[in-house]
């Protein structure tokens, strides 16, 4: 066993901290959907937080919780997009990352608009096991452009082309129609948006040494992806009083801001001399 362990260390002498954090983010996603699947299939009834089970999100209401989560999400996304636009165009303008940021902003605004629609209409509010709404034309007319626009905003089309974007959209929506209750449809798409953004980030980073900026963005990604798990299990337990799902959207804005800032530091050479954080 000792020889095998030494061989692994020699074959993979260093694992960057950002890669460990990314792996942890994937495990969190897997845990969330394992819990949702167990609840949906009635394998473990009552596993999820009652509010999350009823609404698909940890959605606070102003009259009972002091904050309306979906309304707060709208303002976070729209104001965050405006701030990022100003920074990308001026203060943190970068040759390599400015266009990536600007392309992500329409998706961020659309994300906020969808949450405002939820605030106004209280959608979705279906039974957790009700699959009948998945084939509604209204649902399909919404989910296909919604998914495609977000995948495009995180760079799927830029990295894998229009064919890759179309294939990814159809695969994600097709699986959602067949297996995901409409109550969790937006949560499902959110998961794929984050996974796709991470895959794009890793693809664009190929051939470039990992640095402290990668560690910081991966740590923030892990924090952002921890939030839906807290929604699923600890909404009424306390998360809703801190804003509920609004914490997730605020985290997305902060993550994009951090990516923009770290890429600016790379282009100025500030991260080039930084000590890389690695786990041996």
C-alpha cells in the first residue's frame, strides 16, 4: 500500500487547490439532486425543507419573512449587471475577458426577470411529484430559450460552437421533460448553468498554470453551490431570514465580479508572481 501511495504521489505530484474545490462543488450538486430524487420518488418522504418542497426554492415573503427573495433577486441581477458592465468597459477592462463578461450580462438580467415573474405569479407552485406540466407548450416555449440563452451567456456557444450549444440545450431540456418535476425545473437548469460555466472556465484555462485567482474563484463557486443545498434542508430553519434564494443570485454576481478582477490582475502580471496554492 505504501508503494502504491508513493506511486500516486509521483504520478500526480501536485493537485491544485482550485481542482479540489471544483470537485467539492460537483459533489454538492450530486448531493442536492440525490435528495430531490429521494423526495420525488417518495424513497425518503419529508427529507426536504417544507418550504423548498412546496416552492422549489427557499422563497421568502416580505409580509412574513421581512424580505421577498425573488424580488431581491431581480434587483441584485439587474444592478449587478449594470455594475459589471461599467467595470468591464472601464475600470477592469481586459483584452481577454471583457467580451466574455459583456456576453454574460444579458443572461444575468434575464435571470432576474424570471425571478421577478416568479414574484408576481408565484410560479412554480406544483405538487412535487406532478409531471403533467412538463409537456405544456407554455413550459416548453419558456424552458428552451431560457436554457439556450443562459448556456450562451456562460460561453458554451463560444467554446463549442452553435452546434454544441443546440445539442446541450436539447439534451438538458429533454432530460428535464422526461425526469424532472416542473417544481424543480428552474433549479435543474440552474445546476446545468453552473456546471457548464465551470466546464467553460476549465476549458479556457487549459494550458495556463493555475494561480491564486483560480483558487479564489473556485472557493466562491463552492460557496455559491452550497446555498441551494442549504435551501433544500435549512430554509425555514434560518436561511429564509437572510434572504433565501437571494443569497444565490448575489453570489453569482460576486463570482462574475471576481472572475473579471482576477483576469485583470493576470493581464497586468499581478498574479504571475503570486505564490500558487497547491496541495501536495
